[in-house]
């Protein structure tokens, strides 16, 4: 790093961003600790543990931080952890880093939840099943990318229920470190699918596309490294998380692309909704699926999603979403018929779907 006033100030901005993200992560872990303690009927407030942490930190070698400053900082952190403890905000897990489109969807489903990032979609399912998180949110289909086969496979293997859904427009944005000279841009980082969706824009900007594991992860990396000549494609939420500048939004080749997300929980809702989800296996014979589709058509019920996964026996497991409530008698009649004629049937829940 060149030692001059502008570069030193940029380094302070970068470090402040890193400190803020680290504090965010620490509070998330503390919130998970609180959840585990409550489930195990343990005392949430443990002053001895706080004192142990303080003594350990104050006893470490350092050149500029005084013991008094360390104590003041961590007492503030402990106080914030206790505030989160009193609020008991529901935790919703999503795949990716903060600023991912799944987090955007979670906030649109319920602005009062606390989104917690996971590295993989499988970890989202596992965390909800184990009770580490109250909810999980996963993308299930996209107008550009089609059906998400991995999510369907995990839905099939899990015992979770669908308790909500969000269909929303996905707006990709080009993000840079504040103060970046746009003429210096040479490359752009993002998830491979996002780079493909924005390839015309990337070509016009004469940028080298570099695949990264996650859109928000690319934004976070850019904010941490401040790599010269680099940019990222991610959400505007990611820009706010990592203090990045939005150069242009809506840069995808196809405008108004939409993605549908499912909200998962260990237990189904009992208050009805405007969507229902089921899975079933029909006998491997001509017309078996048509019989099911006709039941819904005869009752004028719209099927909003039909997906399938092949089984080892050579037939298919079908995923079916439809626009109706489980409180309706006609729905009860259809589901009873399906359960009788199918080889396997599973009710996945009735919930409200939000379109934004």
C-alpha cells in the first residue's frame, strides 16, 4: 500500500467495513448460542463467561489498544447480545453471503426475521431440521434458470414443510468500490449464472467475467480486497452491506426475470393460505399423471408448479403446487383421491405466497 493520505483513508474505510462485518458475524453466532441455551434450558446470562472473555482479551499482547478500551468495546458488544436475547427474533437461514437474493426474499417475506447465511443449500435444510434456525429460504425456480433440481432433491429427502413463498423480480447491479475510476475497470466477479444472464452488458463494458461461488460473496470479496480494476454483479442490498457503489442496476439481458423462493419450517402452518404443495408417486402406467391433472382442472384450480425427479424404480416423484387453500372442501376431496391412487403421497403445507 502506498503511504499517502488518500490511500491511508481508503485503507481505513476498508478496515471499518471488515470490522463491521465481523461484529455482525459475532452477534449472529451469539444469537445462535442463545437459541441453543434456551432449547437445553440453560441460563442465558452467564457473567462468568463474559469475565473470562474480557480477561483473555485484555491479557493478550498489543501495542495500541489499552485494556480500558477493550473492556469498553466488549461491554457494548455484550449489551447488544443481551438486547437480541430479549427480542428473540426468528432466525431464517439462506445460502450465500449477506446481500444474497435469498436474503432479499426473506426480508420481503417477513421484515422482522434475522437472516443467517449458510455456505450451502444443504446446510439450510439441515439447520432447520436440527432446530438451529426457525426457518430456511431457498430458490425453487427461475424464469431464466428453470427448476432448481438440487432443491427438489433436498425437499424430497427432508421432512420439512413449506410455510411461505415469495416470487420476486431479481435485479442484478454492477457494483464497485467507492471512488473507482470506471475507465480502469477490467474484470467483473459474480456467480456463473448471473454472469451469463448479464453477458451482453459485460461485453459492452469490455469486462472479463470471473466466476465466483456467490453473487453476494463476490461483492464481499470486492469490499475486503479492493482489487484495482475489479467490479462485482450482485444485489443492491449487497452494495448497502459492503459499502459499495451501484454503477447501474437492471443489467440482465432479459428484463423482469423472476425467481420463486420457498420458506421452510419443521412444522406446517394451521391457518391456511393461498397456495398448497404436495409430492406423490403415481403408478408407472399411461395416463396416471393426467388423472391427477384432470382432478384440478375439473375443479378449476390452477397448478402453479409441476416438477419431477426420476426414482430408482423408473417412475417419477412429482412436486405439485396449486392456487387454493387446504380449508376448501374441493381440495380435501382431491387430496384424498390422490393419496388413494398414488404409490406414495406427502402433504407439504398450505401457505401464503407473496408476489413482488
